C-alpha cells in the first residue's frame, strides 16, 4: 500500500562517540544504538555505504533494527561519485545497486549522490551520469537525490536536467555549499548544517521554527517564500515526502536539533 506523504527528520549516521554521553542512555550497548536512534528519530542518513561496500545481511540487519515507518537514506559510494568523468561510473553504480539495497524494503528512503565540492558542472557529463541512476534495486523502486556542491551547478540547465529525470537536488542549508532551492522531484531532500555549541538544541529557537515552517510548506507542494528558485517555484499543491537531515555543524547537538524540529512539526 502507498504510504501517506510525510516529513521525516533525522541525522547522519548513528555511531558518534560524543553521542554516548549526550544522546544515548548510559550503559546502552553499541549494538543497540541503531535501534534506539531509530525509535527516537524519523530517519537516518547512512554514511558507511559511502566508504565501503556493504553485505546484503548488513542491510537486512539495519532493516530489522528499525521500526515500521522509519526510513534510511543511503549515501552512494564515493567510488561512484568521485570519478573525474561521472559518465564512466556505470559499473560502480550497478555494483552498488546490486549490493543488497532491496533488503531494506520499506525502510529504504532516497539514495544520496554527493558530488565533490571540486566537481564543476559539465552539462553532457552530468546528464549522462543522471541517466545511469537505476530505477530499481531488485523489485524495489529507487528515489535519487544529488548534492551539488560546486557553485557552477546553480544554473537553470542543471536544475532542468534533474527535473526531467525526477531526481531531487539537495537543499543544502546553513552551509558553504550553494543553496539550490528548486524542487526537481516528487519529494524534497534537505540537509541543514548550522548547529552550533551555544544554543540548547544546536539551533536558536527562531531558526528551528524557520526550518520547520519551510519543511511544512514544501510538504504542501509549495515553495518557501524565503527560498527562491532559480527556475520555476514549486506550486502544484500536491503533498510530498520531505526528508530533513541535521548534518555536520556542531555534530554533538544534531540529535537534539532533530528532535526539536520533530516536536515543532508534531505540534
């Protein structure tokens, strides 16, 4: 059965030593941290897949540790996104898609393809890369998001290339990367990177209110007024999934920021 569109909030990964003191209960076993985090948050962006190939059994274990309704975004491997010529990544992409992703089942969210900050926009190469992104892993349909971290991608041509293929452009907030707010797929993918040491929840309350409001607007199929698009703004009014991850910044506070956002979105 199709799931009702919703806003999911999470963090990157679940293994981070300072979280042993700030997020996880005292005495919690390392092997139980994923299950605990998955019951506190709506989603987690898996980082380990970026660095090494995982076994099908690992994907199954991740599935089994998470409750129904929880999803994992999966970061595609660096050997597929750090090539000088992205169009030559076909074999690497296929190997990743066939590594066991389908074992995540209904816990699988979007696949994140994070390009290097030094990778400049090449229209032909980028389009060829997008055409390599697989529609399925086994019988499981896939959704794709690309994080474009070089300023040259902030152009209408790159936006249109993603929109033509229903590939989301990551909205990178509070970061040094270009903020491309154009919505190019039937879901939205946000990564916000501005947590700091001072605020109780990593972000000032007004900033948390602002991001929660933006997520609500996107979920309603509209463009946030303070995030203008390069091309046409979103305005179809169709409910859509939104994935909002608190990433980088002052990482020790990211779970607190995610939970504070969840509380605002539930009120």
